[in-house]
C-alpha cells in the first residue's frame, strides 16, 4: 500500500506530497492541471525511463519518493534474492540529476531499473490508455487467463521444461552442425593424417638427419682429413706420437734429478694421454664413416618429405607436424564417435520435448478450463455496467511450444445484441472499452493480489447509473485493496474516502501544479463544480451533498 508520495521538481510540479488512505481515494481537477503528471512520476518509481526534459527547474535535481507498507505481501524472499534490506516500511526513491543521470534506490540501496520494475509489479497496477492498447495483444490476453486460472505452478513447471528443452535442442543442433562440418572435412583430414602417419615421425629426428646428411655429403673429405691427421700423429719415424713418446721418456728421466721436473712430467703425461685419446677417437670416427651414397639418398629423400609437409602446413619443426598428426587423429576419432553422440543427444532432446509437451498440455488444459468462466464473469459484470447484451468468446489454437506455452488465444467481444463477437481492438468504443477494462480489473484484483490499483479516468465515456455502479464496484475492490481513481465524474468522485484536488497555481513567475486534500465543504463545492461548472447553482450544491451522503 502506498502510504506517502512526494514529488519534487518534476514537470509542472515544484513540490507535492500526498498520503492516500488505505481504501478508495479520488483525484479530480481541471484538464491539464497535472493529474497525468502525477501518474508519470509514479511511473518513474516503478522503473519507467527518465527524461531530463521533465525537470521543473533544469538546474535542480528531481526527487520522487514513495513510502510503501509491504508487511502483508510476502516479499522477504524477493528482497533476499536481490540482496536488499527488508523492512515492512519500504522507501522507493528515484532521482534525476540536471545532467540527465538517473538513479534508483530501495531502502537507500542503489538498484537497477530492472529491479525497480519487478518490485513495482508486485506493488501497483496502473490502468491507463496503454492498457487499452495492450488488451488487444494475445500475450496480454493470455496473462489475464493465467491470472484468472491461477496457473503459476503450471507455468513454473512448464518454464523449467522449456529451458531444459531449449538447452538440449541447442546442444543437439550445435553437435549436428559440427558433425556436418567434420564430415565435409573428413576425407581430406584422413588423407592428411595418412600422409603424416606414413612417415612415422620422431621428435628430434630432423636435426639428427640434417647432421648425418652433412657428414655423408662430405664423407670423402672427412676421411681424407682424418687419415692425414692420423698419419701425422702415428707415422713410424716422424709421426708426432713417436716423437712425443721419446720426449716423454726423457722427461721421465729428468724427474729423477729434481722435483722441478716432476711437475713437468705430470703435465706432459696428461698432454700425451689426451693426444693419444684424440688419435684413438679419430680412428673410431674413421671406422664409422663410410661413403654410402644409398644411405645419403635415403636421408635426402626423408628430409625432402619432411620439408614438403612443413611447407604445406606452414609449420617449422617435426614436433609441430607430430602435434598436427595428433589433432587430425582426434578429429578422425570424433567423426567415428559422432553417430553415437548424436543419437544420445537426439534421445535426450526427444525426452525433453515429450516432457515439455506434457507440461504444455497440462498448462493448456487448466487455461482452457477457465475460458467459459472468465467470459461469463466478465459479461455478468458488464451487465451491471449497462451492457446487458455484451458477449465474449475466447478463440484458442494450439501452437508449437513457446516461452509462454502451447496456446494462442484471441478474446472476441460484442457489446450489442445480434452482433457476432469480433477481436476486441476492432469493436469496442471508448466507453465500452472503459467498462470492459474495468470489469477485467475488478475480477483480476483478488486473483493477482496487488496492494494498490490506480484507475486513470477509467470512467471515460460513461455516466449516470452506470457510473454509480462502477464506483460501487470500486468500493468493493477497496475493501481489500488500496484504490486511487482519477475521475471527471461527480458520481464517482463523491464516493471516495479521501478526495484530492489537483490545480494550477499561477501566483509565482512560473505556473506550478499543486494538490490538496479537500475538507467536507471544499468537497461539496468541487463536486458541484463538476456537475454545473465554475459557478454552481444551489441545486448543484444540493445534488453534490446528496451524492456525498447517499
């Protein structure tokens, strides 16, 4: 329930405050005085987009604040979900800075507009001309049936199955697409895999082959140099080893005479052993190296194949080719397993589709079970509102599953006897639409359990006894809900528990919209003006008193 509303620096409102009663509140005033502006401000509290052009003073901040009593509406879980502090007295505030920046707060905690919108839907329902336009939309009509039939549990179950179905469908279609792409590439990938596999590549072999090729390419020269070196070292008479052997013997003898030569002996002995070892290594290498043209050709051929594959795939090393071979092998394995995996996902999709259809059918059955009762209640209420010959039917067709179910409906309506019901948007006049919309709001009030309902000139196009019947029904709604009604009819305005008057104040340099709560005498005068104009007669004043006391 809205306990207090304050508006500062918005449109024509410099400063305004009101505290509606728990029951039926009436707001009247001259055309253009600011009644619709108040609704615009309330809309901002409920998450509507802000506009810098709506500032009364472009240099000052606009602040709109509503105090709501939410203790009876079970919103603790929602507040926990949104990480908001819960209090029975909830303050919603909206600020618009001169720069155009807008901020929203719930109990002084900053929130996104989406949070404000979802919270606002649980607190208020504002009837406006936009509702009249929405009434022609199939989605809105379906939401009315859902509210009337109390299908929330079935919708929750259906929505869960719908999400699971969409997820399974997405997985299956993604794999099917991947499978198609893989199959297109399968033959080519297999050819590449076989080409790589046939070489049986080994990590590090390219460097080894290149080194071995270098040796074989120069085998004759290498052997010649080795033999020449060995001849120099091991020649019988003038070979270095023979001469070094003699020198070694001399140094051995010198070491007997002085310790100075002992160190030289050790050093020379080390050199002699090292040179002997080098000579032995040269002999070993000489025995290993052969002038083998066949082997050289084999190495050249293998390296050529490696180089060709590296160029073909834009790679630099054998290790990269080995990794490519592994990747191609994985793809080949995927192709082999595709049919099994696809079949598995297809079965899962079919199971989800079946569960979704069952949930959709259950939701649909509950909806269809309330079509006649919904239409009967609406036409019954319309009869009380002066439309005794009104008729309504709900056309239904089953459609493929959507996020709202498997139903598509169209409410068809006729206000006159003998006229076949037609789609609402095509047949209802202004007054008929107002009464139809009010009847819908009346039966939906307790179904949706909204704390506050706001009617914006829902009495447009009606008068007399029908207006009295409508306001009597408003009083019924107000027993369980807070109702705020903007009206231009004296019969309606007279029945409110509290009466607000909106007017333009031209006393300052800039016109401002203001609101005041009318006392008994002011209320009589205002209703008399609504009956007879700016200067009401005695009979108009008497009629106003009669309306207030009846």
